[in-house]
């Protein structure tokens, strides 16, 4: 589990670095995005990953890793939007956005640690393609909840689904890195 924690932190540091750089370019323009828009962005990235995994020919010079980074960052933005609400114009500083990012990552990592304890790091025996499929399944669940005005009868809310997607994407990136090292 110690390796997982360090690997998790390294993946998140990479994602956060891109998040910070994009805020330097665009500010917090993402604060105007409604949850369904964020969900759709994540969906596009997950679909692209699935396509990359299934197709031998690639016409755009990007790999799965950049798309998993996008999934993680968009999910963190969605978690921030759930906490802060959607606004009509950017309303927070980059410093505040980074603090909110770190807060959501801490809660999501804690969830991962708790589940890893209970599941015994079963994800390490999974394929990256299976993690991609789980992300897509979570996205379809979130879309269904969003289409039902956020109400569920027995299921967890969208926040838990976004957290799971972050964790699956981190796991996928760890596995991709480990597979490259072999």
C-alpha cells in the first residue's frame, strides 16, 4: 500500500501541474461549466481512450495518459462544482482553485485508501481496458442521475462516482507506467 500511496501522489502531482498551467492560460473559466457539461467532457475522453485501446491506427498524436489526466482533472473540477455551485463568471482566484483541488484530491485519496484496504488492491490484477470500461460505466450512471435531476433511490450520488473515476484513472496511469517499465 505504501507504493500505491507514493504512485498515487506522483500521478496527482502530474495532473495538478497541468491544472495549474492551464489556469495560468485560461484562469478559472471552467467555473461556469454545469455538471452535465463536465460529465460530457469526461465521457469524450473516456471514449477516446477506449478507441485508442481498440484501434491500431492513431491519427492524433496523443496517448491514453493525456486523456486519463483530463479525466482526473475534469472529475476534480466537477467535485469542486458540486461543493461551490456553478457560477455565471469565474469567481475564484487560482490560489483558491488550487486549494479546492487539493481538498478534493485528499478526500478522493482517502476513499481510495479505504477501498484498497477492503479490496486488497485487486485493481493491480486488472487490465487498463477494464478500468476504462468501469469509468465509462460510472459516466453512464452519472448521466442517468443527472437526467433524473440528481435524485437516486438506492444509489450513491454523483460525487462518489466522480471520485471513483478519479481513482480508476489513477490506477490506469500507474498500470500503464508499470507496463512501460517491463
